[in-house]
C-alpha cells in the first residue's frame, strides 16, 4: 500500500511538473529561450566548421612541409649514391 501511495504521489508530481514545463515552453519566454538555444547551437556549429577547416588547412600545410623535407632528403641521398657509384666505377675501372 505504501508503494502504491508513493507511486501515485510521484505521478502527481510528474504531471504537475510536466504541465508547468508545457506552460513555460509555450509562453513568450519559452519561445525566446528556444530561439536563443537554436541560435547558440547554430553559432557553435559554425565555429566547429571553422575549426575543422582551419585544422584541414594546417594539416595540408604540415603535409606539404613533410613532403618537401622527404623530397629533399631523397634528392640528397640520390646525390650520395651517385657519388658512391662514381667512386666504385673508378676503383673497379683501375
């Protein structure tokens, strides 16, 4: 019996709170709050998109720098290998 009574009280409180929330949501203040929330969400979405675009640009610049350094290293190694080949040919040719 005690659990039934507690359950009924809980449902009653839930109904009262639900009615209050519904009244607030349909009021001018509630509409303003929803508009404010919606505007804030759109602003945050734009900010997140801007951050993603900046991250993409940064990654592209960083990737280009890495590719340049790898290319320079490969070019230097090619020069060293060519020099070693010339030395080997001169030794073998003797």
